[in-house]
């Protein structure tokens, strides 16, 4: 075969050492058509065009089956690999015969920069509060999935190692290859899971937060394991000095991120005015910090995306800095750089070698399948132990076994260090492709979007532990909502008294002011603190809200804490904003206004349809208990905490979970010395259905406990009434309303407990339930306010 001639440029010179970036365009002298590939920029453009043509072509068919786009990126790389189009080999000597000026070096640089950018943004987008939420459940699941998979997999590392073919891989390297496989299988990488959660559009769901939290702890274990393995390997096969140097370098990087980068990022957030954009200098400086950290970790023999991800995790997510970075760079990184990065990594896979070396890698294939099943079980069983529903447990197990772009980076790094053979490398790429195509499809099929905010932890008033805070999220739509909400919170917050000498009723209030956006404005959540006060003068309503709740906090100093936010949101997203904030702050109860407005004299004025629609959505999906307040402005409720005026609070108890929650709130109110509590039980006079005897027993147990505790208290009374039919229910409710300032009722009741005939058809506000609607009726001639309660929906 004739020797390959050096690439020739249009001027007739052979290219050995010079790197020509761009051609002469239309002035180029085309001796042969391929002369254009002798220039770096046109060659890079052709490579990128080929990659995207194949990505778009493959995804046109795969999207019909619901296959994620990530699979199309990998398929494009395999098609351009050595067994088909062989793009890398075609491009390698186009620029120069000098090895240092390989034709693929520019494409490789773009791919690595793209992966650094994308991994950094995944770190920025990660919900840090959800990632490191405390609790035994995410820690146990993470430890189980990692330790069981790693430990059991390593037990098989030396199985039949003496049968390995020396021509395939030296015997001393075979255990290392198996160790790499087990380690990759044991990993659940946080940036990969974050990417998947956003692809599935569930980052703010309870399930998504749990998955992120588990992967964060698993990633922490993996990072410690990686550092230890890297140190031992470098110490043994390179030199002790290099191992110590690399370990010290990583410790220094962690300290720099914690004590310099993180405080600097927080400082940028603090000095940026609310609603203003972050200066571009800060954005580009942050990006350069991520790139510098990646270069640093590469120099000290670690995976190159590690530094970028660590810097990303140090950036506060959300506005102003995190959101600005996403808005500025996410589209470019996700739609341009990321596909190129994935395609370039998979171009190096050679499927033909897998077929030729199938016998040699057969045990590696078995090890991958075995550890997959093992990790699936190690993730699934703890979920069941913690009483997650079976479907959600399966989804968590699937997510914990998901493989993605960072796994490809680990595989590539292992190949570069000669820890993986080319055949095993290609097989692992194929495994990642199948994994990334199948598991998300199964998760989408199993996941029910309607259960997005359904909680796996009891977040209600009834199940609060003794001496714990009552966390409340209060929502405001209009200035009219402020006084009613504060009046209710005044009753919930009480000073120490004779029955509660150590401390009063301690509540942590989160105030959310909702502002409806019009047009195509971008939704945003703005926190309010001391530094934001000078800029609130432009909005009198926000200023009024802030002053009112600051005064409330000062009046109840020691028993109340207040945090305020404003959500600028579209109407159909308001319920999601409320649910997300409730999840973030681990609230036990959300309190919202009913949307019905009353004049100062107590007469009806209007109904706000938008508020009612938001409330209906909240009642269906709230992650905790929810109370809907219909405030008529009774003068006793407006009294200050220091006043001696008595507030008569009544609870209508019929039976069921919502009534249990209403009674729990009343018990909390009962700690306030101003409150006189009356519990009225409505009975049908008929024997309860034996098939529902358990719920009836709980009703009796709850009431017996209440009577036993406060039977002798002078500000507590309990009565029972026999109710025969619907009109009798309405009459009894009206009589109770005339005797009280505030009524607390459950939204839903046992359908067989009372006869509601004729009442359901006449409801004006069905979201309040039958009893709540009667108490909020326009025809009711009293000034009584009503809090309608719905207990958290459990799985």
C-alpha cells in the first residue's frame, strides 16, 4: 500500500507543523474537494454538522416511543464511530501529520468544555435544601444502595480471575477492571439524577426531592470512595509523593470552595437588588471559576468534571445568581455543547471489538447485570421499610440505577488510565445507552403527575410531636387578606400560661404574597428580609404587608418567627408556587383566604373566582394540611394579643380525618388564654356501620382524649346533638354560628355519618364542603368567621 501523503493546502505546501484555522472562502483554490478539511474551523464545522444531522434524524423516530434525547446523542456517536463512518479516524490527519496537531483536538476541546459547562449548570440547578435534607430515610437508602452493591460486587471481583485471557488483558489488571465496573454500578451521581429529574419535570415533587436527597448522600459516599481508591492506586502504581500531593490538592480545593467561592457567591446575591439582573462580570467570573476548577482537578489526576460540579454546588440556586446563570448559559450548554460532548465520547466505542472479545468480557457482562439487580433490590427494600408506596419505591429504585453523562466521563477516564479494555469500554457505553433509554421510559409510565405533591411524611397538626413548632404557610392575594390572617395567627400564638409554663404555642410563619402576572412575564419568587426594606417603598401593598407582619412578630416575640416572600406568578402556576414553598419550609399547614369578600359591616360584597380556582387546585394537591379562612371581620378577632377580650371558638365534629385535624387545631388554639373552646358533636342517632367501625373508634378515641384532658377547664365545653336530616343540620349550624366568633370545621366527613339531603345541591362554595359552605353563606346573619380544614392526603 502506498504511503499516506501529507495533507496539502491550496498553496501547494504540505502541512506538517502549522495549524491553519480558516480557509480563504470563495478565494480558495480547490485542487481537490477535500482541501477544505485542511483547515481547523471548516473541519470543526463539518464535524458538528454531521453530529447534529444524525442526532436529529435518530430522534425523529425515537421520540415517537418516548425515548429521551440523550439516547439520540449516544446513537449519533456510535454511528460516527470506527465500525461505521469513523469520523475520528477520517479527521485525525487532515490538519497535519504532526500528532500534536490532530484534527480532532478542536472537537475534543469543544466537547470537554461543553461537558464542564453542563455539569456546572447541573450543580447550580440542584436544589441544595432538598439534596441535603436531614432524616434517616434518604441516608439509609443511599447507604444501602451503595454499600450493598459495592460490597457484594467486590466479593465477586476475583471470581475465576485465573481463567482470564492474558492476550485480552494482563492478569494483574483484570481485578482493576472489575473494580471499576462495580464502582460505576454502585454510584448514583447527583448531576445525572438532577438532569433526569428535570427531564421528567418533577424537580419540585416530593418524589423528585427524595431522589435528589438519596443521590446526594450516595454521591458523597462515592466521592470519599473515589478519593480513597485514587490515593491507593496512585500510591501503589505511581509514587507515594504524587498520591500525597493529589490528596492535599483536593483538600485545598474543597476548602477554597467552602471558604472563598461559596461566600463570594452569597455576597453577589446579597448586593444584587431585588428584581435586578446580576452584573455580567459576576456571571463570567463564575463560569471561569468552574473552568479553572476543572483544569485543577484534571492536573491532579481526578475526573475533569468534578471541579466544575463542586463549584456549581457552591452557587445558591434560584434568583438572582443561579437563575441568571441558567438563563444565560443553559440553552447553549444543553442544546449545543452537551450533544457534542456525548457524541464525541461515544464515537470512541467499537462495537466490533465487543463481538470479537465476547468470551473475554462475558463475566463483566454478568457482573453488570448482577450488580444492577442487586442495587435495584438494595434501593427498593429500604423504601418499603420506610412505608413508601410500592409504585414510588420502584420508581426510586429505577432512578438510583440510572446512568448518564457523568458515568460516561468516569468510563472515559478509566480507559485513559488503562483500567478498562476497549471491549469493556464499548460494552459499558452500550449499557449506558440501554439504561438511559429504558429506565426513564419505565419511570414515566409508572409516575402519576397527579401525585406530584402527595407526601410520604405526615405533615399535619394532628401528628406534630410534643413541644415542636407549628410551621404555617400563610397566603395573601389582596390587602384585605392581611387583617384576617394576622387575627387567626394571634390566636395560634400564645404566651406561657398556667397549663404551659415552659413556653407558649410556638409557631413559625411563612408569609407568601401572590401577585398575578400578565402576558409573558417570567415567574419569580422574591424573599424579603432586612436588606430589602428600603426598596419596598415603591410598592405600598408589599410595604403594608411587611409592616403588619413585622409588628405581629414583635408583639409575639419569643413565640413567633416570620419569613416573607412575594411570588410573581401566572394564575395556573400559583398552586405550584404555594406547594413548592410549603415543601421547602416543611410546613404542617397552609392557610389561604376563601376569596369571598365582606364589607366592614359584615355584608357580602363579592367572590374572587381566581382565588377560588387556586384553592380548588391546592385542596387536590397540597403536600400538607390546608385551611381555607373565610373572614367576616368579627370585632373580637381583631383584638390585640394583650387584650383581655374572650374569643369564642367552636368546632363542629361529625367524624373523619378532616374533623380530627380541625380538632387538633382547636386544641392548639385552646392554649391561648383568650380562647373559650366549645366542641359540638353531631350524631345521627343511628348505629354506625360495622364495616367502618375503625374510623368510628378513632372518632371516639380523639374525643375521649380531649374530654379527659380538659373536662375540668373553665374555658372548655363539650356537647352532643342528635341530627336527623339536612334541614336539621342547617339549623344546628346556624345556631352554633350565632354563639361563636370563629368556627373550625373539617371539609369532608363520613358520608354515612349524617343525612345531608338537600344541602349538597345548594352549595355556593363546594370547595368548603357542606358545613363550611353553610358557615360562609351570604344568608347567614352573623359575623362568625370559619376555618375549613382538610388534612394532608397520605399515600
